[in-house]
């Protein structure tokens, strides 16, 4: 069977090729890619699944163009929103995707610069790092939080904030506020100053636990003493530190490395790339073999992946160290003409490994959610063979009818692409032509109206049309198609209980209950039924609300009215006496309802004549 990406659909159909339900719900970055794997758009989200769903449902023209060109979505989970924002910035600047209009230039998030090359280092907030000397920390997202935290950090670790250290006779205001030890006056203790710088450097490198613990204790005491303004200040400082720490570098003894994490069953590995102490990229790889040891999975991946890529880091960490790791490291070193080491990951890298394991679990879960598509693939192939179709029915449309005792009849049409529901193409129909319990006539009307739209708008017809029912419904659908002068699509009917498939050639096919083809047709039929019933219930709910507008009719009486008179038309034709008797209503309330319905009908008539 052809891969779904190789099938040429009209541009609007590409929306359904991406199923948000397969995506993780965590925080991270997502990348829309086209058929060739080229990045189209990079975005970040607190909930990736919800955000991608918003893209697919949007009516904005730019979003529609993006969705029409996208065929896959790649996700990278992060430790928080800030790390996602920073990774998004890096990926946009590296990939320059066409649908990202921001962040392609040299705009940068703020950094903290510690001028360690000076005798008395200072701490400064800067943007960009070209031409800067000293030690940079960041980038950070949210300059407001950074400034709040910075004020407290200077009080906690008093270092200067003046760019030029000039000799002064008197200390400045910062020194009086306790945020600097005034090295400009020559009275600062150099040893104590150096200790403050080292403590500050350790804090900015990610060791924030001690400071946060002290701050929370101060906030608690201030609150107990009813010093609420001071407690609020400590609260804001804690929030600021937590937010900027969220985007801090990954804690690891080296800054440039790849981590290869293998699943327990050996069916997948996850590659996490760290450059400059930050996540620079990540991708899952699914191997063709399952049930193998992790060492063999890692060895297979290392040989296949690193033999065809360039720009690899000097260190490759693996969750399972294969026997040939040393030899592979030597061959990679010879190829790159520099040393490349392959080592087993240890506890010093536990933070980055936890992130890789989390992403690997999310990738495996997404794969598990896609497993039903494997059954669908076998089902499409089986339907092609059983129904003698020229190709697998990649687009199946299902029709069902729902009514209440022949009144208020509605029809539904659902679409399955590649064996999966494509909900953006579902349609509802209010049956206008047939009266009473006449499902075949209602099916004929729905099929005809559907095919009229196909002809009118130049859409391609479905590869297979399924109707819920037996020979009567099948005959009605074929009659509707022939009335349009069309030879396709082929039509089949699926009867409930017996699960017999009726074809146009007069065949009655009874497939095994475990048959993938039958399971797929049942899924289409059941989804069409669900969609039709939900439409009918929604209409009934609106009618119930309408009846409750009449004085004297509450929820109980409205429900009783709908049980006796399933449609507004039947209720309008009934007399006051009939309404009163059948629905057990006081004559005064029944008369009031009759007047209301007549006024409603009059208003509809007036609006229709206009």
C-alpha cells in the first residue's frame, strides 16, 4: 500500500493528514514539516496538542496555507515554557522556516553578563553577546522577571552595576542600599568580593535551591508578622528566580554532546542534541526490529546515523554502551579528523537524560496511538481485494439517517482518510423531501446532495461510499448517483447485527468478525451513526429550550411535549385540546403554547417573504 504522504490530495485535505491526538500534551516546541521534511513553521506551546489543533481549525488564510503544505509535525518536549521559548528562538534562526515572520533577524533574548576578567567584576543585563568579554548566562525569556530577580541578587551578592569603575570619594546610592560594596572607593574587601562573585556565578549556573529555600522562609515569616508588602516582595522575587531558572542551562559537566536513549524493547531510540549547554534539537528514531537488547539498538543507530551526518559533537553519550563503541568512536574520529568519544551516560547527566527519557516515552505513546492505523492499512488493502476496487479506498464516506418516529429526520456524512476520521469534512443534513419513516428516501436525498456538491465544486468523489442499512438503502444510494450521471463512487451497504456487506453486483459478503476490512467499515458506519444521533440530540435540545420560553412550561413539561410531539411541525398542527390531553397540560398553558407557535410561524413566514 502507498504511504499516505505519497498520495496527492487536494490542498485542503492535508489538514486531516495531521492528527493532533497523536501529539503529546506537554510543554515544548513543535515543527510543521512538508512532504520533503523541510521545516515550514516552528512554534512553542504550553500544551502542544491543543496548540496544533488550533492551527488546524483556524480560518486565517496564513494558517490555511501552512496546514495545506504541512504533512507532519515534529515535537520536542522541554522542562518548561521558558526553555521552549529559547529553543524556539534557536530553531527559527537555524531553520529560517518560511511561515515564521519573527525571530529570523538578530533579535535576542536578554543575557546576564558577569565581567569575570576584571578585578572587581560587575553584573549587567545585556542583549546579544557579540564583542562581550566575561561570562554570559542565559538567554532568558521575560525581561520583567529578570529585572525583579536581579534587584534581589544584587542585594544578596553585592557586586557593582556600573560599567566603568571610576575612583570616587563617596560611595554611590547602590552601596547605601546594600547592593554594592563600593570598590570604587578603594574600601571593598577584595577577598569577600571574590567570594560574592563565586557564589553569584554558582547561583546563575543553576544552583538556586538554597536561595529559594531562604526566600520562602523569609516570605513565611513576613506573612506571619503581617508584613504583607514585604511578603509580596519576596513572593515576586521567588517567582522571578523560578522563571529565569527555568530557562537556565542544562546541568551537565560538558556543554556540547549528543545523548542517545534507547527504549527497553529496543524498538526506538531518542537523540537529544545539546549545544552550548542548551537543547539544540531532538528526534525519535524507530527501528525495524523489536524485542532486541538496548545495546544492539544503540549500535544499529550509531552505525546508521553518524556515518551520514556531519557536525557531530566531541562526545556521544548512550544509555546502553555497545561492544563496538570504542571502534566506532575511532572510525568517526578518523572521518572528522578530531576526537569523538562514545561513552555510557552517568549520573552527572541525569537531568538531560530525564528529559530524553520523557521525550522517548511521549514518542512511543504517540506511536501506540497510531497503531490503529496499521489495522486500517490492512483493512484498506482487504477492501480493495474483496470489493474488486482498482486501488485501496483511501477516502471512504459514510452516510446514516436518524429520526424520532419518522419526524425531525436528519442525515450525516462522515469522511475517513487513510482509515482515520477526518472530522473537518463531516457534514450534517436536514432532510427536506421525504416524510415519515422512509430511510431509503432520506439516504437518496443525502447522497444526491453530496454528489451535487462534488460536481458543483469540482471535488474528487470518494473512493468508496458506505450507507448504513441493507438492499433498500443501497439501491437508493445507487439511484441518486445515477441521477447525477456519474459512474462512481462504488457504493456498499452494511447491515447491523448480521454485519452483511451488500454490493452493487448483488453480492452478500459475510467477512469474519476479526477481519480488518469489516472492522474499518464498522468504524465508518458507527461514526456516521454517532454523528447523526448527536445532530438530532442537538436539534432536540434547541427545541426544548424554545418550548421553555412559554410561561408555564418548564423542563419537565417540555420533555413531556417532545415525547408526545417529536417535531415542531407536528406540535404546530395539533389543536389546543390535543396538546392539553396528550401532554397533560392545563388548557390555559396549552392555549398559550399554541399562540406562541403561531406567532413563531408568522415571524418565520415574514422573514422568508423578505
